[in-house]
C-alpha cells in the first residue's frame, strides 16, 4: 500500500454527502490509509460540463491533477483518491485523454500555465476509494478490523455506472458485473444479495432535466433491492446516494409504491462493522432513516442460529454450478 | 580461425520478383545490377518467379554453362523454397549445400512500404548471403530409420480416427488418453448437426474398434510424461495413473459402482449437470470398461473407512494399494490430438451462469437432451421438473469478443441451431429465441439446416446480448429471466422474458496446452492452439519433424473437419513409415577433438544428451545421430572449438559483415 494518498473529496462531500466524508476519514484512520487533502482543489465539472465545453472542462479537472502532482511526494509514486464516482471518472478520464492526445495535453497545459500550473499525463495514479480499500488495503486487513460483524444485515452492493466502466486502468475483470464490493461487504459479515442492477444508472442529473426518466431509473434500483429483500443499498457515490435516498419518497408517490430502503455509503457500513457509533459515521443524516434496520444486525451468523441442519439434496433438482470469482485486483 | 574459401567462388545471384510481392516494393533490377558487381559474383539476374520451372532452369543452365559453384537466391522465406532451389543445384551437379537463400519477401518487402529502405535492405541481405555462401562446405544429408510405431495423444474423435487409420494400415499405435475412457467431447453430445445422427451411435463402434484392435495399445487414464529423441526415434514415457482397479481381474460388471455409497457432482462427463459415484465409469459404453476410483472424494482414501467396492467385487479386482506405473516405449512419429476446453461461461457474470439457476451452458444442455443424460432427455429447468415454455439460446459466448476470444469458435452457430430444433421437437409449444451476431453455416448441408430451423418457427434475433437478468421491470417479467438485447435488424432495444437460457460457449485451447507444446517441442499460438507448419498447405504437420497435430488442438473445428485432419495426420505418418528411412538435414555440431580441452561444459548443456565424454583421452564428442543442431554447445564452448555444420563461425561472421556493408563503406570512406 502506498504510504500516502492525495485526497480529493469533491464538492458533494463538503455538503450533502458530509456523511461520506466523515465516514471515509473514520475508515481511513482505522485502516492506516494516510489521506492528505489536495490544497485549493476545485470542482471536477460533474457530469454536465464535458457535454457543454470539452476543453475548459478538461482544464478544470486537470488543475486538480496539477495540484496533486505538485504536492510533496518525496520522489515516490503519486496517488490520488476520490470517493465520489463522478470525480473519479472525470479525473481519470482527463489523465487518460491527455496521455492519449499530446495535442489536448498541450492545450490544457497552456490553460493551466495562466495559473502557473502544469500537469504531466500519467504523473498521478487516480483511484476510486473502493479500489484503494479492495486492492491496496485488502480484504484481510479489513476483516482484521471488524469488531462488530454485520451478521443478518442484507445489503445490496450498488456500484453505479461510473466506477467500473470504462475502467481506463483495466483493474476490473468484470466491469459489467463486478464482485469486489460484494466481497468487501461479505468480509464485514453482511449477507450480500446478488443485486442484478448493481451497475445500472441512478439517473444522475436527469432528476433536474427529465424527472420521469430519473424516477423510472431509481424505481428499477429500488424494486430490485426490494425483490431481493435487501435491508439497505450500499452506494459508492454521492450522486447515487442522493438520488436513491432523496427521491425515494417521490418515486413512491409517482408509482404508488412503498419503498423504505435506506441508502448507506460503503464507508459507513465499514465503520459500523469497525465498531463506530452511528453518529460518528454520519448515520442519521439520510432521508430514509437507516437506524431502524441496524437493529437487524445479530450477534451470530444466520446459519449458526439455526443449529446447522445439513440441507438434504432435492432428489429431482439438477446441481448448480459453483460461482467463479475472478477479481484479481490491479495488474 | 578464419578459413579461406577452398576454391575460387563463382557465384550466381538470382533476385526474384515474386510477381509484385517483392518487385512492388524492392527495386529488383537495381539489386541485381548491384549484386553483379560484388566480388566473386559471375552472374546476377532478376526474374519474375524464380520458383517456377523456368526459374529453376535458369539456375541449372548457368551452373553448367558459366561453371558456377555457389548459388544465392533472394526471394521468399527458406521455409518455402529452400528445398526447391537446393534441388535445382543438385540436378545441375552442384552439392545442394552450396546454396544460400536471402529472404527479401517476409523480412523485407512485406514489412514496409518504403521502397528506398526496402531496396537498401535487400542489398544488405544479398551481400550477406553472397559473403556467406563463399564459406559453404559440401554436406550430405543424414539418413534416419523410422520406427514404425506411432504415439497418438488424445482419445477423442481425432485421435481415434488417426489411431484406427494407422492400425488398419498395419502399423502399431500407442493411444494415450488422459481421462478414464476414450471418446472425448463427441461422446458427451446428443445429436450431431446437420444430419442429427445420434453422436454416441456413430462414435461407440469406433471406440470398440480401438479397444479390440490388435495393433493398438490403449493407455487410458494415462499421461505422457517425457518425450526424448527425434523423428523416427522418439522415446516416450507415459504415466499410467492408478485406477485402483486391477484390469486383469476386473470384468466390468459394475457391482462396485452400484454399491458405492457416495455420489458427487460429475463435472467432467455430465458437465456438472449430474452425479456420479466415487468409483465410476464415465459412461456405460466407456472404453476401456474398467472403473476408476476418484481418490479425492473416496471415503476410504480420505477417512480409511468404507471399502464397499472391495467387499462386493466378485473378482477381488479392487486394489487400494495400486500405484502409478511408468511405461517407456519407442515410436517413430507422434500425433497430438488433445482437443479443447469449453469456454468457462462464468467469466461473463452478466450472463448469469452460476448466479441464475436457469442459465445453462451448451454442454450442460447436450447432456440434458441426451436420453442417457441426467434427465433422461427431458428438457427441464434447474428444479428438474418444470418444462420451460420459452428458451433463449445466446450465440458467441466467449467467442468473437475482444474481452475473451477474438476468434470465431466455428461450431456454435450450428449447434445452437440444433438446440433450437431439439427444443421445438421435444417441446412443440415452447418459444425458442436464438440471439446471434451472424449465422455462420459454411458446410455441407449446414445452410439447409439453418433454413429448416427457421421454418420450424425458431425466432432468430440479430444482436449481441447485453445481459441476462432476473430484475423484472414490468409485470410480464416477474419470475422470468430477461434477455436484454439490441435487435440490430429493427434497431431497437428489446427485453425478452424467458424461462431458460442456454449459453453457447465457445472453444478454447486446453488449459495446459502451453506445457504440452513444450513437452513435444511444438509451437503454440497466443490463444494456446498448436501451430501447424503452414496454415494453408501443411495444416497437420508442426515445425518439429515427426510431430503432427489433428482436431481442435490446432484450432476450433467441427467433427467432419476433425475426422479429416485425424486421417490426414495418419496418412502423413504412414507415408514416413513406408519410406522406412528419411534424409535429415546435416546441420549438426562437431568438436575439433585436437583442440578440445575436455572442460565438459558442453556435456551438461546439451538438451538431447548427444555429447559423450571420453575419459581415456579426456575429450568430448558429439554423437551425430542424436544431435539436433540446436547450437547450444557451439555458443557455450569456451575454446570455440565446436562448429555447427552449415552454421560455422566463418559463415556467420561473413554474413554479418555482408549485412553491414553500408557501415563498413562509411567507416572506410575518406572523410
């Protein structure tokens, strides 16, 4: 594991996703991940700016990369971590396309020069917080820190659409249907459902421009979680969390449904398992209150409670193939 | 040790146009003109096709009329035509090893579009060849006797065919099969496309023939462990794994299987869809008929208790103490027919195999529709009872996909259509959807079969499936598997709810194909398939003399192609056996004994154990018959007294100097 990461919280974590910020810091401290905030960072441009004006958008993002590059790295490899999926995508996209096109890199650097900055493509390795925890920290270290396993809590692992795709650095073997968050949550003792829409879109900013579209996308996510009897959806992104949480009531009103599924950040769930109080990791700030479902967490693993009765094989049924997990981490 | 050429060289240089293959990029006239001025060159010509009989005549006449004693042809790779031109030299009375070839096609003309650079490189290669050929020595090919026995590795339909062809021709065959029975993948199939023959019915008679043939030694449940030697004289070591059943005593009655109390999932023959006992025979018609104990799952081997099979065996054939046996024998040729692995569909998790119960692989479905399979031929969902009312068949799973295998697996379209037919036949009310990219039906009766399936009412939807999901959006989708696809013919996204999904998984190379290639010293391509000597003209030979390949080990193919290749490999081997003796390249190492210091460094390095050390006079000697001319000892000798015939230091250094002619010209030019 690198001994230090530049930390780029992004705008959401300052305000609506405050819970993500404080739970990230909590978990990072527990796991010994040293985070140092990028000085004077600015907005990543979110999802809209690239569609409106590409070059200024690249320059806007590249400024953050340049600031990260300029931090004191003592000659070591530079690592930048963003907890927000949109920030992560924009940062890695900018790095990727600047490396891909020397022309774009020159233009962007011309813009940066006005502020006395410069970015060399490839100088900073951009991580999402998930891959830092899964690949750099590792499941074993996470498991060691678990003091209150989440036995009995059924969680839906929700990756959203930006983390595993397009996967510029090729760290995900299954970008269409990843398993790394599943495995991480399982390491915390939770019961992880095979969430079929784990990489589907949450609607993003469609809530602002085409609400019907957004509500339908949110409904699909909530319905799949409800169909699998999930107690909570675990998200990696402030946008996903906001849409699923903040618009849940509206979905219910619009479609006549009655979903009450709390949406938690994966760092909050980790914090719970590491023994944090709900307040320490920002639980209670969400619209759909997560505190009632926390009562479902049991002392013992679900199987043990039932006195391990060996399941007899159904005589007629055909055997199921074993599941294959191929996430091997960064190559 | 710089040796002077023995006689005054009179060299003929011939620059081939190869149509426009070379002449399109290389200025051949200029190269010929330039070559004519090189020292020792008597004549230099360019010609449209040097390999034509007219081109060869040109060389022969020049040798006779102009008294040439060295020939250089600048044309294609020596793999193509070295033999041709050596033959021309020989016909004109010149030792064929006074010939040298410069490859200005693959190594030059085809590698660039830059005419100036290509012409420049052609000159360098030609001068290298001219310089080298001056130092060539007359050599005589080495005759090698061919052992008439043949090793066939792999007992699928390719290996079976090859073994039977050779055995019927009167030659002895050792057939080595890794699993407990021969039969391969073909034994697992239900029907074969497009004729819908029962696969087992046409295969098992051949298996019986193999088992009973007096010219075939069948070594099932065995693996080749070591291969030594060369064309005509291979020494093979085979590990015959312990079956824990004494084959001399076993009658194949099957009581042991019946009495065995433990069942495990059969991931091999039944493709994971059914169970087998721990002492088992893969299938009733297995050849040989003897069962085998799966020691990893056997209660006796794991816990020391049970012994049910031993107690009930009427002939006392169960032998828990049996050990692996190493068998060594000699063969002249080897045919590799190790087959393929099915692509592991779990590698595409969005298709749901392993996650969603009613997603099946093609091989599972083959076992399901087989009357001898786990469901007795009934098409049912994973619960073993419910018949599906709609079935989706997804083509190209793992094939034609840059994330997995870029190549087409060739058989999946046809077997997917066969599945569509079988579903419609067994469940006439069921809807069948085939999701395809393109239908590839190139074969006798294949296109006709495709039309037949269309007329039977299968729905063919053109588009690569995005995902198979159980996340229902609409009421009609509840409890179903939904196939999400872009129908590229109507240009729309579609969601098609079905009860059952079959993934038509592609063919991939065996997981250990790289090790197998190393064992037999064959080439292995990036995908793991064995490399043939020539993709068009020599598809069953390999770059290693005496080693042939057949079937899917070489690349994906269907049964008729596999059988044809198995027979072709056998014919090639039979031809060699019939010749009795073949002439091998005299490219061998030899040690100048008077200069050898006896340090013995070469002795241990030789991969063929071809170097002996004479204690009495403290000198090493290369046994010519065993030497393969690899050159390891030549490079390793600290005194530089080992020479590789046809690759002597004089020859190589002269060639290097020639290739670097421009450097020398610059260095000596007045500045």
